[in-house]
C-alpha cells in the first residue's frame, strides 16, 4: 500500500488510543450534508409510470458505444445548486472552501434511467470574482452537447451573480459524480455524487450508496494552481494533506503551526452493515490527483461495474481507482461472532505515483447499531494487498470483460498523441501534446464556433482540436513520455495519468509500459470505460464509434496536469454539429452574462482554464 509506515498519530488512531469523534459537529465538518441520507438507497425513484414493476419495464441496460433508445419515463428531476464560498473543517483543519448549498460534498443527484434532469446553478462567487461551471462526469450527453459543462468548449463560464440551467438525460445506469470544470475549483469542494437507478447487473440486498474517495488539500485551490504553474516549479504536482472518505477524516493538529483552528478528533464517516446481507458500495474517486487503493478489513470485494459499464463479477481484496474512475462493488456481511465486531474501511493514497503528506483514509463499519451510535473505534486487521504487475495502474485488461459483448471494429482513423512534460520559454511548467499545450478562451466556446460552421482554428493552436471528419471509428494512441524505469527518479520524471474522454464509453484496446506493439487485448469484447490509467513511460490505446456529434475533451484528470495544458478536443462529426439552433440558444445564455461581466472585470486566468 505504501513504502512509508503510518505516522505515530495514525498508529494510535488504529489502536484506539485516540478518540475518533466529539471534537466537531457535522455542521462544522461538512455543513448541511446529511451523509446518512445517501445510505440505504431505493431500487428506483417514485414518480414514473411503472411497467412490469419498474420505470424501465422489461428493458435491459446494455451500455455500448452505439446509441440505444432510453426508457421514456416522462419525468424531469429538478435540482438547484447555489455555489458560494464557505469555511468548513472536513478533517478538523478549518479551511476556505467552495460549497454547493452550504455543504461538502455536494448534494446527491438521483434519477431513474431515462429521466430528464434539470439543475439550475447559481454563481454566488461575486466577492471572489470567479466564474464556474458543472460537468456531469461520464454521461454521453447525446443530443445535449451544450450541457456538458466545460467553459470555453461547450459554454461560457457562469458569471458571478448569474444562473444557468443544465438539462440532460440519465443516459446511463450506475454511479458517478459531478464537479466544477473551471480551473481547479473541484479541489476546494465543488464535487458531489450521482446515482442513476436501472436494471441490476448482479443481485444485492442493500444499496449503501456513494463512497466518495478524495485527496484533501488545505490551501485554497488558487494558491495550489499558482504554486504548480510557478516558473520555479520542478513538478506538475502539489502535495495533498490528507485522504478523506465521504468528506471526512481526522488530522494530526499537532503539526499545525500557523495558528489555523484545528481539532484532531473531528470524526470519520460511518457505515452500517447487516449480518449476512450483501451490500452495494458505489466507489468514486472524486479527488484532484490522488490514486486510491480501496479496501475493507477482513472483507472481500466483488466488482460488478467499472465506471458505468457492468462487468462479469470478479472478487478481489482491493480496488485501484484513479481520479474520475468508479467501481460498484458488492460486500457480503459477516455472520456469527464476526458480525459482533467493527471494521475499518480504508482509502489509501499511492505514495509512488502521487504526493500525499498523509496517505491513510479511514471510515468505520459497524454491524451493531449501538456500536454505530456510540462510534466505537474498530480494531480490525488490514487486507494483504495483491501486488500489481505494473505499479500505478488498473488491473490487467484480461481480469474481466463487459457483460454486454461488443467486438472491437477496425478503425478508419488513428490519432497518436505524444506527451511531454516540460517548461516553456518563460520557465513555467507545461504539458505538450504533439508539441502543443492547451489553453481555453472562455469567451469563445468551440462548440459555438462549430455550430456556426467554423471547423478549423489555425490562429488558435492552443485549443488542440482534432477533427474526426467523416470517420466512423477513431482510435487514439497515447504515448507517455519515455523514461528508463531503472532511473531512480522515474516517477518524478513521468507520471501516471487518468485519461477521461467526455461523451463516450471507449473501448480500451491496450495499456502498459513502453510503446504499443499493435496487440489488442481481448478484441472480441474489450473493456469499456470513460476513464483509464495511462502508465508512466507507457501507452494507452482506446477507440470509439463516432455516433455522438459534438466537441469532447480528452484529458488527464489530475487537476494540476490539465491546469498546465494536458487536454485535447475531439471535434466529432463536425457537419452534424453545424446549424443546431438549440446549441446556439443554450450557449448564448451563458455567454451574454459572461461577456458583460468580463467586459467590466479582469478575468484572472492563471492556468489553462480547465
């Protein structure tokens, strides 16, 4: 898990020598969040017409890379998000944050498969002079490209003091998250869970809901972005201060020397298991850069879904999740004397491919309701970890396969991207993708220009636009910066990157160290995801069918990497993007307010903008 031993503080905590709870109220740590409302979720939400007992009737969820009809539920779910500054102490250390409806993490979005969702976002950041946006991670947004939530690409930022309503379909079944896509605002709190109910791919008894895993940074995100982008910076990273589960963990306040209010026994998240029952946990890495190893002491995990894609179930003792990745897992409850004990849930940050100051995240699992209420400290033993053949990577591609079989078709367009992390002429760190870094123009969304029939941008090479033209299947080969693995500074010179493509579930054809040799792993039914780890000094090969016209970013989900230019844009089927009145009408809503605001105020864009 980590080559470094736990601190004395963590050792005492695990031994029960330190109190877990009592120092702060939930209002002080997480604001208006009631995390217990995320547990024991229903099979589906009321309000839809039931057919054969379910809103989706006899339809089976078969997620693939061609568009399938969704259930017509004739239901819209309405939400309102007010984004405003606030001060909370999720791990006991009081910090400046950005909150949604006064809470961290943000509210749970729920819908049935096929429902429409409307989220009205109010930007109450007038005092900070910051725009914002919300991206709904992993949704295909078929026909609603303008709702993808990426400023400068699918909209202008939501201006301070203004509102914008996103409208989109629950086009997948499963677990995901939403987050701000404006600079690194997600680092300061603008994240939250999404759950879309639909047909089960495997049976379970209790849906225990979202389990959000995140690295925690104490400084405000702008200070971190400035530090990473400074011309004296040697790495594209910032050190995280802690690892939290559902927005909670404890912190060793004896290390705080700057006078910031801090309480060491702030508390951890709690989960109630039932003896002999099977529990669904919806794991989501909502962090900024940290690669997470998730385990539960003395319990196995049965993985049934990666991202939104149901897979043939397999059992493991740990799950590896890069930023943006998800896994639905089933955990079978203990019986007999084993169900009279309490257990640790662990989310440990990798110290090999990320930079945590304190990598150990904890939550408590109780079987006995009185122990739950009394918040007794678990004394369970950690899982022995399975050694990975390739550090900082997802499991081998032959570990499992999707439930729905889709062979890999031949590609008629291949785009190869060579990655280099370097410094520009002024000494500032940048990522170069085929010798070109990325930077957005908030006032000129590329989707808006494509709608006007403008498909080429020679005067703006920093937009990194790659057109699919009339291609049907596009293959993208990512080649990471090459460094000798025997170099003692290997992981300081090249990084593992969680690669996320908007608007698609792509097929993963290959990943590993070194250059791609042309081999496709499991070509008859390759793994499908929307986020996959690109190994350090290695390759990642994915492909997708061009069935979703739009402008779709493909980027590393490490906040500090996309901040320094690690993003390309896929302009998909440009002729089918052109001339859509809904695109123009929707984008105009954000751009009118943003143009008016930015004409009166200086936009302090200190990074790529995303």
